[in-house]
C-alpha cells in the first residue's frame, strides 16, 4: 500500500530531552511537510521541504529541526528548546514541483507527543 | 501572506438536512483552495479542491464547495447530512506559484470547524 507512515503513534518525553518523530512516504512525492496541531488552533506549519537536501522554516520552527537526506524520509526532532512540545504532530507529502503546487497533500496518522 | 478564516467553531445540523461549513481566505494573487476532514486521533483526509474552472467543485462522500472570488469564500456544502459526517473540517489555501516566485510552498490551514450531525 502506498502512503505516509508516522511513528511512533504515541511518544512521551521527559523535560530536557530531544526526541525524533519519524515520517516515511512511498508515494514518490517531492514535497514533505510537518504540522503541529493544538486544540482550537488548527494546523501550524513547522518545516517543509520541496526537494531532497533542502528545507524551509514554517511559522513555528523554533525549537524544532529537520533533515531531508532521502526523498522518502523527513524526520522531525523536537529539541529541549521547544518550551511547550505537547501536541499532535502531522506529517504530509505532495507531488508538487516548484511550478505546479496545485496538488493536494496526503497526511500520515499523526504522532501524539506528551511531555512528562 | 496567505490566511484562512473559519468563523464557526462548531456547526450543528440534523441528519438529512443540508449543511454548510464556512471558509474565507486571503492571498496576494489567485488561490488554490482545499477542504480536509479529520476524525478523532487521525490524520487529515482530502475532500476536494478548487484549482481553476467551474466555481462549484464536487468531492468525496457527496461534499461540494463553491468558490466565490468576489467574496473570497470557499464554503463546504452537502445536500443531506449523515451522522457519520460528524468530524472536524479544515479549509486550506495556497497562493498560485509562479516560476519566479520562490515564496512559501505549503498549505495554510484554518482553525477548523467541528460538525455535529444529530440523528
């Protein structure tokens, strides 16, 4: 089955720890995205990548880091600098090219991160 | 900058009645517009999109949306609601990119509207 896989589904982090959320896609999509979802605030963009070895900050990048070494993978690290990391994290991908941009994004099932 | 407003936190409708979930947008040029649905503790599922052409767009599960450029709106509609339509609905927008435009290439989402369909 083609799709986007996020792991783990639930993640618990202690104060001061870095944690990495996995996102893998086998759709052969160029573009990948990370969003954070908090109740009543909708989805906010953390980072996005249009192509391998390139990524851009979104609206709330502080305290997060990403890498895009392979087309299929876009892991997100939540660092200890992120002061309020408890949230639902969603990864997405789309076919996209620099010129097009009219394609919908496909989402993974999300990772719920809780600080304990 | 691109932005989306969903003015209603919640919409309640009786099963069998028509439903409307409102969305207005702001972009610097022309928009691509999308609707997604989210069930509890799940990712978002794509419903429909407006790219160009006919202002009435038909999508999955009997949903449709009407693009109104003068009102900068893209309201989601369904003629007859089902209890199973109860979920969280998100509207999203992005500017139509140009070859020389190296700006933002990601969707901007609204805050979401919870649809509750009563039996």
